C-alpha cells in the first residue's frame, strides 16, 4: 500500500504524492534540475547540500545505482522529488535500485506529483524553502516548520561537506609518462571526477580541507591553486577569499569552478547575488568570450558574480574581465585575471561557474583543464 506524502513550499503551495525513498520528514531549499540523465551524480554532488532537488525529467531511476558513478562518499541532497520512479532498474551496471539507495541513506523523497507544475511555480516565484513529509498529514502544521527552517542566503556550508584531512590524488602516467605539476585543491565540496581530470593530465592533486590556510597551501609547494564547487552563500564565506587574495598577491596560478568562481569574484572585489531560481542541469549554453565558441555545460549554482560584461576592471592583482557568459540570461559564467598590457597581458588566473569535469557530462568544457596546465607551464 503506497504511503501518502506531502510537499509544502514556504509560500503555502501544497503537492500531494507518495513516499519515495526513506519515510520521514526533511527540509531544504526547493530547486529543480533539468538533466535527463546523471541522477546518481546529481544526488552525490556536495553542492546540493541542504537542497531538495526536483527532477524535471519525469522518469527517474531506470538505470538503478552503481558503485562507480558516485561523485562523493554519500548522497547530499536534503530531499528528492520525482514524478514517475522506475518500477525496476534495467542496466548491466546496476547493483541496486534508486529507491533502495535512498532508503539506505535515509533520504526522504516524494513521487507521483506534477513536477512540471512545481518547476513552473519555482521559475515564477523563485527557489524557496520547503518540506517533504510522510509522517505529517496537516499542511498548515508542516508549513509552520518550513517557515522556521534555515535559509540558504547567509549560510556558510563548505565546512560541512569538506574533507577532514588532506589526501593526495597521484598523477596518472597518461600520455606524458610522468608527473608534470603539483596543485593544491581546496575542497569546498569537491566532486570525485575533478581531481581525476587533473590527475589524468599529469597533475598531482593535494586535496585540502576548506579550513586550510595559505601556509597549508604553500606547504605542498604547488604550481597552482584550485578552488572547487560547493554549497552555500559566497558572501558568507570569508576565510577562503582571504586565502585566495594572498595566493594571487604571490602570483600563484589559480583555477576555480562553480563556488570557486564566486569566491574568485569576491577576491577580485566583485559582489555576488542570489539568482531567482538558479542554473541546474547538463544542458546550459555558455559562450567562451575568449574563443567565441559556445559550449553546452553542466551547472549547479544558485548564486552568481556581479561583474561588468562590457569592460575590464582594475584590481590589486591585475585586470579582471568576464570570460564566459550564459546565453540564456547573460549571467557571468567565468572570469579571467590578466597582467596589464604593459607587462604583456598574460593570463594569471581564471574560473568558470559551471562543471567542466563532465560528471555526468557533457564534455564540451574539458579544455579548461588543459588551459590550467598551460597556465602553470607559463604558456598563456
């Protein structure tokens, strides 16, 4: 017998469906993901910490769950919303069903609701707090608890998802045959595939906790510094911004993705702001303004950098400019820091707002890891 479940948004909208995954109650920020594939990578992305993810693709779970496509050691979403869960998985790599995995990790979800209507509501009203419950029958009582729950704005969350201790991902032999560079990577919610993409290019990656200091970074004698993706409000994350400013002042080559792009922007003196409903999915069009090429990219962000699109900005570290822009809404999707023209105008640091590690696809932006190696080699 199906167990009834409620989804209540903070503006009072109610959706009724059936319990999916673990029974119980959960709270978080309701956001939607437009990807038609890659739900396992989405669930295990630490950037979704404290968020209830609505899948716009109606049929979820058909390929089950395997042990190879995890992007971290656990599921991070606060709750999961699907329309039509698969009755049974069908894939040669599957070892268990998605419903079983959600239950095993105590992730509360809901199925059987009109996810199209919910997505349209979030697009019109914006991402907002919500709750899913299979134990509460009174929507008004659940709404009261939603309104008492925490908001994403002002939340510093990277420390809750970061590694506790430094670990090393060794360089792969690959086409270079040996290690080429050493990178200090600050784990703000890093995905497993990211250091792997660097390692396969001959980079030894030292993954450091979010609490690492500049001295900790310099202790590994890095050729470059990397800031990962992660959850939370960049305006509430200050220590890492100061670390980055110190690294830039010393001329350490830098590459950041997603949250690392937002913190780079703040280090350069730009503001950040919360998007109405964010970008989440694997089908977002972005133009690289340095090459004029358009990439289809993977996104997961609810905040963005407020930087001018029409001119460079002088900073204490060089000239900053917007290198990438979203073609849907002109949101800043990348930044570059270059030396002044009088000093040759060479690239010193760069970042992108999306996920070039391509888990779960697409692969259009893989060149950015090559750009990072070229930066450390002094070729840019």
